[in-house]
């Protein structure tokens, strides 16, 4: 045990006998009718609170904010965000700028503090880059005296969309398994391999096939990200990297290469990569491995060996490869919108609860259909705007600060939250909890999968359900949500911490979970309109959204006022169990 569990102390979930037991504390609390008076009391209160570990506000004291959260208001805010006016809110469009400006204007109206500087209050800008490979990029392999096997771009290979321009580099290839160095999982594909000046040939994703999600879950790292693999190879001294695509994926055709389809990356992140990186088809990977002294191996056999034993099977290859990459690039502006409700406690205000939702969505399709993104994530963004008002409604302010963050570029790969985690306006080591709202407006609806024992989810059975993902890393958070939910009465589920869909790393909370911050993701589940133009405001369950935001309001008060913050727990004991099957 790390330290003592502090019982949730809202009157919404405190039984009468418990209330009586902490009567002395409550008597003092009731004096906190206004912020100045409360601040005056805190000097003498602090000692008592630290001794007892109990801190409380009564529901009555914060009920005005609670009742501000109403479905009618949510409906009009959400309808506006998911309207034609914002045209699908795609990053890089004028409407994305308009969305950010609208959110900032609400934060300003609610009197939130800006910590992003004076240039554009509340707006944290970040630069994204898109790169389209040029036709002069080349990859070839020296086979026999002077003879080269030249790979075909758009068929055998494609430069990675985040790679640097590179003059021709020449290096002997090494097969470096999955290209992963994971000390906490006691797994290293690069161990005992001479990497200096070599070209690493690596497989995509994680070892172990269907067990791969365990790697995310237990390590909280992006080991499967090709860019991470390239940076890992670079750190080991490699001169270049060839990432082999999975056997069921083909290299994108040259005709599909344009800025409309190009992947975006954070400029600050890709600038660190200096070695050329390419993707190659699995068939090409087979050729690279087979045309080698170690010809008794096939790529498939090597992969099977790693997957079955969950141990590296790296080896030097005989052949020399030549790589040259060249790109056309475009810069795109991303924007996070961040507003702070300063805490009222002179000491605890230095800590914060971070609540996020993403304001971007997918824009307009080539045939001019608007992706309205009502659930994804106008619902969560509406939540932020309504919370900004709710926390200003009553006479009290929470002890800790509350940071509201509307992330940009989530749909492009959590890029806004990634940028924030690298450049926080409120220190991460003082961020005690992160709560992400992404798709909180619908009733889960999906076909079942009998093979996995998953029942069909029907709209009419899920009018009151909310999933909370990430609580495996903080059982404290789960208990606080459960306790506060005694007033809101939602059906809470915790089924998405692991599983094939990998939900835990599919929204912005992931960037904070990776940093060891207790983080949860509130989510009402998938539905047939997910990432379709039909995700519209008329399909939202506003009554449920009201309950969700009221639950969040109560839980945030609880988190902000408790003396002891929630604990982060790496699920090691379970990981150790899984370790018998894992590397
Ligand atoms: Zn989405």
C-alpha cells in the first residue's frame, strides 16, 4: 500500500452517521459562505484537515453549480458546435480557428484565468507538419557484385510520413525484430546487436499478435509507434530504418499521396529524427531477409519465433541497403484552448485537476459531406463550456485549481494533448488527475461478438450507461466516481481498460496516463454514426449528458478539495501474472 485511502466525503454520499462523526469539521466548513471568509478560515482549518484527512463541502454549498448543468443548455451549446457554422471543425481550416476562438470567448466570459500569455489569451498554438514523399526518394539493396535490387516506390516501399530529407545513406542491414527496447517488460530487440551505422529492418506493432494490447496496458508507452521505433534505432546508432508493414497491409499507391491524405505530426517531435525512415511491404521484407547469408530464415519464420517465445530473434543481415528520402512539406497550425479556475487554498491551488475534451473533428469529405462530430467530440467540448459556468455559479471555489483544456488535433493522433504534455501551462507534477470527455452523448450500440463473449449492445439498454476507462491505474478515482454517482445514478462500466479496441490510448487522457498521472476517460460507447457524417446533434441523449456532467462536477469538487490526491498505481501484480506469458 502506498498511503492511506481517504474516504470520499461529499454529503451526497455520506450517510447520516458519518456526517455526525465529522460534525466538528462540518461546523467549521459551514462558515465558508464566501471565498474571502473561507480563505480567512483556512489558516486554522488546515491543521485540522491534515490531521483528520477529511475535507468536506456540503452539497447545498455547491448545489447552484450542480443545477446550472441542465440538458436544455447543453443541447443549444452542442447544436451550435455541431452546426454547419463550424463545418466539421477540421484542424488547419478557418473553422478550426473559429471553434478555438468561440471556446476562448466562453472562457473569457466566465472569468477563467489564462496562462498562455497575452498574444492570444487561452490559446496554446502548436505547429504540425505534413510531408508528402517526392518521387526522387530511392531505396535499393546491393545483391551481387555491382548488381542492385531497386525497390519500387508506391509498391515495395514508401518514405515514412514523418521522416527527414536525407542524402543517400548506405549501410549493412540488421534484422532488429520489432525494434522495441522495453526495460520494464525485460524485452530488448536491439540488445547484443551492433547498430552503429546499420540500417535497422523492423516489424510493425508488438510481439505476440493478439496479446499486444497488454504491452500498452502494462508499459504505458507507445512502443508500437513507428516513429518511436525510428527514434529508438537512432539512439542505438542506426543510420536508417526500414519498417515492414503487417502482411495484410499494402504500401499506399503514389496516386494517394497528397496533402489532403497526408499524416500530420508535431513538428517538435519529428525534428528530433535525423535518420531516413521508410515503410516496406511484407513481401519486400521477405526479400530483404532471404537475400542474405542467413537464408534459412524467412521473415515470417523469424516473426513466428518472436511471437511464440516472446523473446527477441534479432540478427545481422548480409546485404547493404541504400536509402535516400525527399519530401514536400506543409505546416499546419493547431490550437489548444486552456482556461484555469484558480483554487482558493493558498497551498493547494498550486495543484490542479485537468479536464479535457477535443474540439477538432474531421471536417468535410471530398463530396462535400460535413462530418458534424456531435458526439465526437462536440459533446465533451460542450461539457467543458458548461463546467466553466457551473464552477463559477456558487460562492465557493474549490481548493485546488481546475484547468479546462479543449484539445486541438486529437483526430490526427492526440497531437494537441501530446504538445501540452510536452509544454504544460500547469506543471504536470502538480496535475493530480486528468479527466477526458470524449463522446459522452450517445447510447452504446454495436453488434455482439459471440467468439469473444461480447453481447450485442442495444441503444435502448444503454440510455443510462457511462464507461470510465483508465481506473485500473487509479482505484481511488474509481471509488470517488462510484461514491459521487450515488446522487447521479448512472450505470457505470469499467470494461475498456484493455481489449482489442485499445481504447485506453485512443483519446487525449493517454498522454497523461503515460506521464504517470491518474487519468480516466469518460465515454458513452461506440455507435453506427461514429466517424460518419450522420454523427449529428439530434441523436444526442441530453438527459444522460446532464447526469454525466453533474457526476463530473461532484467528482471534481471532491478531487479538488480532498487533502490527499488519488494515487497512481501501475497494475504490476497483474502484469507479473501476465509476465508468465509476456516477455
Ligand atoms: Zn473521433
